[in-house]
C-alpha cells in the first residue's frame, strides 16, 4: 500500500567501474535481478518497496569493508540487511545503491561461558543463537517477537518482552566490530563487563540503523538459564487497575521477567480465534525467573498486589505446557486480531512513556481509536511503559490509512508531552524522522546531524534515515 | 609530586573583553584568586596542579550556557568541576581557561517514585541524593567510594561496589541536559525507560569527561530499597579459589549485590590497623539484597559454593551493625594500607578484564609488584572483573614513582591483551590517553577524534583529555 509520508527517491544509475569492482569482489554473490532487489527493497513497514540497484551477499568483515570502500569511492549508497523484519522503513533503498545482505555471516564465533559472553556474526538470528548455546546453561534474553538477526537487533536497539528484567540491546551489547564509511574496520569495545575508556562508541552504533557504519560482529551478554520459570495471568476491571498493579509490583522490588498487557479488544479476538473464554477485560500476563522458591514467592506477591487492584481469576503455573497455555493469548494476539477484519492489514505503532503516565496514555489513545472507528487492539510491554496499538486498515483505502496515521501522530505527540519517546523499540527509519525532531528539539537533532556528518561525510551509509542531511 | 607523563601546558592570558563579560555574568561568583584557582586546579590524581585562570560558580543551566558561549567566542578553554574527586587528571587546566564550579547547582529537581526516576542538578552528591529521597523507599545504588557529584559521576561513567547488580552510570542515566560547545542547551533523552529514538546522545555524553559538553541536569534510575540486606565474608587458600567462587555464583544466577575482593596484603594491613585476626589470605566480602527469604537463600547458596572452593570461616549477618563489622575490612582498607609505609602516598590503578581472566591478571600483576618490591594491596570489584592495585610510593622519589608507573603500564597492557579495558571506572583524563590508543587502535581513536571535532570544533571543552586533537 502507499504510505502517506513516503519521500521522493533521487536515484542515479550505478557507475560501470563500480559495478565491475563489485563483480570482482563478489562474483556470483552479486545480483541485480529484479526478484532479488525486490526482496531486499522492503521491510515489514507499510511503505511501498524501494529497490536497491544491486544486492551482494557478504561472507566476512573484510568483504563488507571492501564493498564499503568501493561505495565510498563512487559515492554509492549502501544499506545493511539482516532478516528484513524492521518496521519503519529502515532498509528501503530510498536513493538506490547497494544492499549488503549479511544473512550468510551467521557463525557463532566464540562462547565464553565463564564470562557470560558470546561473539557472533551479524546474520545469526536470536533463535539460532539460543539453540547453539543451549548446552552452556546460558541464554540470550532479548526477544523482539520476530526471529531477527542479532546485527539488525543491535542496529535498531531492539528489545521486547524480556526487557523489563534484562534490558534492551543498549544494555546487552558489550562490543561491536564496525565497518565505517571509509571502509575501515574498528572495534568499539572489549569483553570487559564495564569500561570508562573514552567515548562510548558501542552505544553510538547501537541504534544507529546503519547510518554511521555497518555492524559485522557483536559481543553480547548472556544470562544463566533460570532454575525455575513460572507464568501467571489475570484480568482487571479496567486499564488503570492493571497498570497500577505493575507499578506497585515494581516498587516492591519484584524482579518481573516479563509483564505483558492485552486490552479487551485483544482478549475478544483471542477468545474468538482460539475458542477461549477469558474475561473480556484488560489482561496481564506475567513470567517469573529464579529459584523454585523465589518464583513461587514472586507469584504470590504479585497475586496479593493484583488482588488489591480488583484482579479477576489469577492463575499461575510452572510446568512448560501449562505456562504456554496461560500465555496462549499473547502468542496468538496479532493473528487473532487480523481476523477481526478480513482482508485488512495491521498498522503497528510504538511509543514509550514513564509508567506513571501509561494508563492515561493508553486510555486517551484508545478513546481516539474509538472516535475514529478503527478496529484496534493494544499490546503493552507494560513494565517498561512501552505499548503498541495495532490498527486494522483496508490497504486499498487511503482515507482509512490516513485515519490510522493521524491516530498514530496524536499518540506520539501525547507520549512526547508525557516525557516519553516516539519509539520504544521499533526505531526511527524513515517513518519517525519528523517525530524524532518533535521529541528531541532542533538542538539535539543538530547534534545528531553533526555526528552523521562527522562519521559519514559522503552520506553513503543508509542515507535518508534517522536525520535529514 | 611530579607525574612522569605530565604534558607541557600551552597557556595564553584571558582576553580582557572575555573577563569583563564573565564579570558581568557572575559578579562576585567569579574568582581569580590563587587559592581558588589552586583548589580547582587539582584532583585526586598524582599530577601537580594546573590552575585555571579563573573560576566561576554557576547557579543555572542558563549561566553555564552564557559562560560557554563567551568561551566559544573567545576560544577560551572551559572545564566543569563537581567535587574534585577524579583520579586521572580529568579537571586539570592543562591550557588554562576557566573552571565552572557546579557544586552550587545542587537541587534535587524532581522525584517520580512511581517511575523510579529522579532528576537532579549536577552538583548534587550521591550521599545527598540518597538522604533526600530516603522517604520514598527508593535509593540510588552507584557508589564509587568518594561522595562524588552526580554530574561528575555521569561525566566519568563512574561505578563502584554495587555495579555487579545495578550497573554503572552507563546503565543508570536516563537523560541529560547538556550545554554544547556553542552554548546551546540540549536534552539527550526522556524519562521513558527505553527508547530507540535516534543516536544515543545520553550514552555519548556519559563518560565524555567534559570534552564534548557540560552536563547541567541528570535524570537517573532509582531502585526500591531492598526489603532485606545480608552480608557475608570468607577467606580462601588462594586467589583462584576466591575468583572461581564468584564465577560459579554468577553462573548459578545468584543476584549478588556486591562482591569485593581483598588480597592478603590488604588483610594484613587491616588486621594491624583495626586489631583484627582475620586469616591472612584472600578475602571475599558479599552483600545480598532481596526479600528476607531470598537473602537467606542467596547466602546459603554462596556458602555452599565457597565451601567447594576451600573457603575458610564463612560468616554472614543481616543486622546493620553486624554487617558493618563484617565489612569493616573493606571500609578501612585504603587507610590501613597507607600505614604500612609511613610518609608514603598511594598510586591507585584501575583495569577490568573478563572474569575468566581475572585470577591470571591478578596473579601476574601481584608477582610484578613483588618483583619491584612495592608495598601494595589489591582491591577488586570481582564480580565485574574490575580491580585496583594500590601501590605505596615515596612522593619525593622519582625512581619509586617510575617503578609503580611501570607496573601499572604492564598491568594495563596485560588487561588489554586479555580482551579487557585500560579503565573499568576511573576514566581516561590525561593519564590514560596513551593506553586508550593501545586498547582501541587507531581506527576507533580516529572515530572518537572525529566526534570531538564535530561537537567541539574550537577545542574549548576540557581540551587535552581523552583524545589528542
């Protein structure tokens, strides 16, 4: 479908000398076929595809460096690609150029179980990583939903359901190998758990969405697999009661591993889709990690707090199949919602506010969806104040899409006014560049632009994303 | 005493128009007295003082912005000052200029107990902060030892004994107000717990040591005061057994709040100083935070693991006065050591390695101290792989100092070779600029330099620190 804010592309054909150089480097791993370019010219946003002129599949940091050197010499835009699951138009080739597909750089390079660290190539996906390290007794907790690549997750500062306990990619990347815009290879850190050694290049490249350099190696923190896991669900008479339960639980120091919110529309959809009979009220889903006695204590404490906030039907379980049953509503929420309006497509939003503002932000946004008569549901990583409104639109009806985008714009403005952010975890890409200015102000945006100009003086690294040149 | 690597200062007198402008802004809060300049021209490093030409006491972000604007117009260096407790020459006025003392900007601006956040001015010290928020049931955990200012702690990416559980300033600063080199005021973030909104300016300024801008406001994460705290101590037959105990405890997922190491020299010193009779062996000191049952469980688990590693005399306690008694050795270690060589001064070092390398790094460094016949002791934030060797030197004996500096240089080189860092928590200042290059390599240092040039094009912000111009 047409996205209402899709910018105009300015494209030049690739220079012949450049293509010849690329061919010499990549041979059969260079493609200019339409199918290959189409595959790499779209993500999971609602933008129309914008195709790169060529795609190469890199096998090493050195190959990426050689390709970027060539791009820099010829002023050709270059975009890094992992699994294509970004949500805000991050990987679209707005000005053409080449896409470097990193999915074949998918080796787990080194596991250090005593240090709780692992070093991976960027194409390793999070599920693959957890599979490969299973026998160490450790795991990597960040779970954005999609089986994204670790490189992409680092580049977009991803997070997801476990962030309330384990943090985001910001907290869990120890060091990066990065190819900078001049084709040099730098290491941004070490495997030391902490460091006060100079400017924090690691955090600068985490979340930079390929606009400052291309990430070709990532050292991550790992965590011991919990001795015990328990799950719980309960319903609430209203949104405020659910949110207040979480606030009190966090203030009490209960180390919630996950706490997810689903609004009554989501519950209705899931009841229909999965033939369940959950109360059609706001729902909280919890997960607790710890020793056997600790997860029991956490669940009991949360049950008591939820009870004080009018919770209905608190259920908890430790056996894996029982936990899966309790969390079924969350796992199937997206697809269940889609079936509430056949033929529709979901526009997913993302914002994050201080948790004290969350109930108000949710209620006002919900009222706005209802005023606009949008079929919608809200899912929240409620412990972090982060939530997503999914709005179902007719992909062929521009007015419908415009209505949803207007709700999104008002939601973001509301979140920013509440001292929150325009994106908790999806990133900026093309879609949120305007909101980024609104959130940060011109001074901070000028600072970001100065960083971009300093590290990518020829504007070849994923141009047209995050900040305007 | 003379520091062997003190660089030559290049100084120009302050322009008269500049001084007149400063006088108009600050009136009686401008001082050019020798005493005031001397007080601000030294920190707790072993460098000789290097005095600024003038000192001003700021009361607001606007005053800082006005002063920096003036400095930028006249190309006058400007250094931010909190409590003067930095350790690597961070605040020395290498090229003269002015020091902005921020200690009178010491208001706790806003506490949000539901969100577990607080916003403070930079001159608030960590003890003052915890005193002022005591009644909220929350606390700020970062404890670098000194009662440093929050602004200085952010600027140096400080941490300390609690970092193993709560992280460092890197993980605990949510947002900053910063005056940039052109005198503009920017906000680097919001109070949202997570964000994927553009380049991570917050983390860029955290640890930038006043070289990219001056921090005038800090929003921090807070934590619930633990329901229970318990402490434990035990001795080990050797360093490796102590370190391996910590590795196994962390791999088992025990959420240690503090775990400190003291070598046998430190224990000997404390036995003499405090008339104790601790076994003169490597010592571990633990602190556990959680519910009453959880801290008991943690202590029992650690006792079992320590027992498997040959621990001697595991003692644990929950009552505050008993906990203080157990930790007495740690609290008095520095002063006790100083008395082992009357008239001496301690040179303190700082490095951090992956914990699997810690025992080797400690043993090799210890052997080096012994070869050089240096009176020394080692204190370690062992859960993070971070340690400090304190070496006692005669402040009037250049050969003695040179010996200690050579041990330090070999220790840092060793740590870097082990994939560690030249500074875990003290920062770079002037003292570690060479080691920074050794750790990061020319490419990453060039990237840091590009950032410095981009954000401080006239090189007025604390010039001569972190990276050479």
